[in-house]
């Protein structure tokens, strides 16, 4: 009760709690973004090689996709087959499945892409691209969120978005929980694969796919073992045949474009958090000094100065421990609510599993903020206590 009267009853305590929550949350978001970016850079390391380029559609122009025909796109793929090794990947085609209350993303990848980004499996075997489209069940990998409904060895019948007809899939592998894929252009952003199906694409599949599949596959086309001159020629052919203006960038160039804006924003975010921490330290320091005076006035005159020193430090640590705990609890609740909202909205590509609702990078970021708060707490208490005890010593002298 004495601690509440001397410290928590002060109006500035509410201000400190609010400031530490905002500073903690900004720091948490920044650290989580950096961890996610690091994961993205690690994943994309397979693209950082000479002769590897990624297609990027010029967003400044207006395009008419309706005029593109099957013949147009088939000419492009014939040219690619003759002149390039290329990796093909498409995601985000959403379908519904029986006994699944969330939409499922059907993703397509060819063998070259699979070599660049091998998917880690919880169980099962790797994808096989050697199948006959009309005679065989197509082997697929699925996300862990689908594994209870469709266990290893089960079959799935779907209306395939790429071909516009029914096909039968056979589950040969289940991905690790929270398997993800980062964006080429924004490595800090990722899609989760918990509710995804991965369909292997071979030459026969490409020949039977519809126009939409061909156009989407070109959007993030990766050409391998080539030169800048050849990619420029390919850009001209794409413009001539499809009316789409593409430019091919290396992954290092993508990093440079990303870092130009990202570093500025993350630095501003951390500086803002640092300013809030500084204000919090100043207010908390003053609050503890005033609380110490009130506490000392309520202590018995028979207590020694050494006991007073212990009592003052202990009271300061209890006070800040409760304040920082409230701030950290607020960050946890906000983050858990954010993650939970993805499940409520049934957002297929961002729904992720985690302990108490938080993913690994959430927990890593939260624990880092906890460590920062501990350092700040020690700094505030030791500084305020030392300053206060010096004042007491001068008065006694």
C-alpha cells in the first residue's frame, strides 16, 4: 500500500505506461521487420548469382490483357524453351475444398524453381515432375494446415485454375509448419504456406494451361545462366508479342531498390522509439525521485541509511517492473490479436501457427524488447537512487 501511495498514485505513472507501450511497440515492429528481412535475404541467397535475372512488369504503363491470345503466349514459351533456362512460380490462386473452412492457395512451380527454393518437408517425399497429365494423379505437396483433412497418400480432386478443368492430386509430402516464401522486391514481407497446395509444372502442363496461367507465370519469371543483352532481347519480344513492358533485374538490384526506402523508414522508426524511451527515462527518473522522498518520509527513523538504500532501490525496481510488464503485456496482446484476426478473416497467405498465437519472429522480437526494458529499468533505478542518496547525504552533512 505504501508503494502504491508513493509511486503509482502519481498522475505521471499513466503517462509513463503509455509512453513505454508506444516505444516498445515501435521497437517490436522494427525488430520483427529486421528479422523478417534477414529471413528473406537468406531465402533469396540462391538468386544472388551472376546470370540470374527476375522479370518485373513496368507498373507505370496501362496494359490490356484481354487482347493477349493463347497463340501469343505460346510463342513466348517456345522462345523461352529454345533460349533460356527459366524458373517459373505462381501463387495466390484461391480455391475451396470440402471439409476446409479456409480458402486454399494453389501454387505452381517448375523443376528449376524447385531447385532454387527446395521446400522443407515435415514428412513425405520430394516433388516429382515426371508425370503424364491425363493418365496419372499429379503428385503435390501441401501445407501443414491441410494435413489432418488430407494426410499423406490421400487424393484431392479440384477444379484447376490453371487449366480450367478437374484434375486429381495425390499428397506425397507435407510442408513444415509455417513454411513461407519472401517477396523478391520486399524481403521483409512473406506469405505463409500452411494452407497451400504445390503443383509441379512440366512441359505438358504448360502446353495445356490457359492464357491467365501463362501471363501470371511471366510476371515473376526468373531466367538463369544468361546475360543482360539476352534479357533485353527477351524484353523486346515480350513487348512485341504481348504488349507488356518488362525489365529484368538481378536480385542484388532488387535489394538496392528495396534498401533505399526501407533503411530510411526503419531508421526513422528506431529514432522515434529512442526519443520516446528518452522521454520515458526522464519522466520515470523524476517520478522515482519524488516517490523516494515520500517513501523516505514514511520510513521509521530507526531504520539505518543502508537499509534505506536497499528499500529505495527495491521499491524503484518493483515500480518499474510493474510498469514495463504492463507495456510488454500490451505489445503481446496487440500482436496476438493481429495474428488471431488473420484466422478470423481466414486470410490464407498470412495465417500462421505459434505459441500463444505468436510466431517465432514475434517471440524473438518480444524478448529483445524485454531485454531493452530491463536495461532501461536498471539505468533509471540506479541513476535515480544514486542521485537521491547523494542528496540525502548532503543534507545530513
